[in-house]
C-alpha cells in the first residue's frame, strides 16, 4: 500500500482501495490480499484489516466480515523470502467484537485457497495439469505443498470432491505438511507427555500445526455428542474449558492465553458413525460447527498416542493410515503417520489432507476510513 494512497484517504480525497479476492477455503471464508498492498508495520496492517472486515461490530455491517470467526479471516500472500517455497502466506484472524487481529496461529482452511490465489495473481507460473505450490506458512515458519488442477492457465474450482460443512462438490486440493510439529509450542508435545493433568482433568497438550488441548468429554460431564448450541449454553462446561485453557497456555509455551484464540480445546468421545472418534472443538469459547484443518491434524496425531484421551475413545487400528474424525456436521479425514524414537517419543512422519476451495469474488475492497 503506497503512502500516497493512505495520505489521500486522510486528506479526504479518493478513498483507499486495494485488490481483494474473497474465497471459500475449506469450511472457512476470507479475504485474500497481496502482501505488496499491505502496510509493512504490523500495527498499521492490523488497523487496515479491521477496517476491511468491519470490526468491531457483531454484524460487521460496514465491512467484508461474515459476523463469525469462521467467515472473518484474512490471508496475506506474496513471493516467498525462503528458497524452499514459492509464496509466503500470513494468516490473520480478526476478532468480530473487538478491533483486534491475531497472527499467533495458522489456518489450514484458508491455506487451501492460497495455491489457486497465487496462480490467479501470477505469483506462480502454472501449466495445464497438476500444479504444485510450496507455501511458507509465516505464522509458524513451516511449509505446506498444495497440489491442484490448472486448465487454460487458471485453477479449476469445479469437481466431484465433497467435504463436510460445504454444500455441493468442488475440485480437490491436496495439502501435505512439512515441519508443522511444534510450530507454535516448540515441540509436538510441549510438556513431553502424552497425558497431563490440567485443572484436575486428563489432557493431551499437542501441537501438530495447531495448539490443541484434547480432553475426554465424559471427564467434563458431557457426552461429546451434544449440538453446539447446547454446549455453548452450558455455562459450567464453558467455565471448565476456559480454566483448562488458562492453565494449559503456559504449559504449552504460549504464555497468558486469556485474550488469544489458541490453544483450541477439543473434547473427544467414542465414534457414533463410521469415524475413529467423535469431536467437539471450541475456538476458543464457541463450539466449532466442524473442526479446523490443522486442529484436526493435531487431534488425529493425539489419537495415535497410546493411553491418551483421544486414543482411549477411538477405534483406530495400528494399520489405519487415515484418521476419520467425526464432528458436528460430518467427518474430516487426516492422513497422519507417527513413528516412535528409542526413548518412546513420537515423531510425525507424514501429515496430509484433502480440501476444496472456490473463488467467490475478485475486485477492489474499500476499507472503512480510519478515524
């Protein structure tokens, strides 16, 4: 974003405008912006983001936000500064109710749209057939490879792949992750344990792309099969979950998490359908209508740790290569392979998923004027 344009806005001349693509990525939706169009200063960048999405306002009536954290997200994409990646992807999570933006986590759902967006903006040359884009996830300094189809020089969005929580079908986008274990917490298991007692409850504190606290639903006095509305209305449950988060934060090397969106808390129960286990995830205080991509990867990894809360409720066999996770609106499949060192510590060998994405709108966004 040039200084001249910003100064013009303050002087009451032409309103500020910048390129923006609205995309559905997985089960989320957000604004995809070019890094070159954004202020370099984080404070100025965050101020611009809240003006784009229309926060703080529960309806976000004066911005592009969707009045929910899952539909109020921002991806900032540009050429990578790393030799082993094609593009840099910075995920920003604006609050709906406050003028606050977090960069402390990845978003695997919006990640699904980064490769196609990079092709749309000419950041990556694409030839017809399968295109691979290596994406540096700036938030955690890790890399993901996105593979998707290109036809006539443009990403293909239509296809026969369905994912729970999204109507219809679309073209598959295959994501493979590298080095995501411990990206936020410094280690896959930041305490070194598969099971810790946190606020009096057995938990797994894990970070395989997303810091997550995994706890048995029955240990919190619920079945784990309730609707999100019922769980959100359960004040004693929400109080217990918040207490677990506050205690878990320092244990996970995240410090004071009272005002952050991580760690997530996922409560687990035995499967009700064809999955390996059933989940309800809180982000961080409201029950997620499904489960986040990297949160699912972390939970799937936890399910492979013997004696953990997730393993204790799952029907996962040692030979299973895919962990099918049930959530409120369907299932999520994560391909996670874990090996164990001589001392018994777990090592993630592979993590991959399939998502879809779709371009919804491309044009110029006019942020709310600064005050």
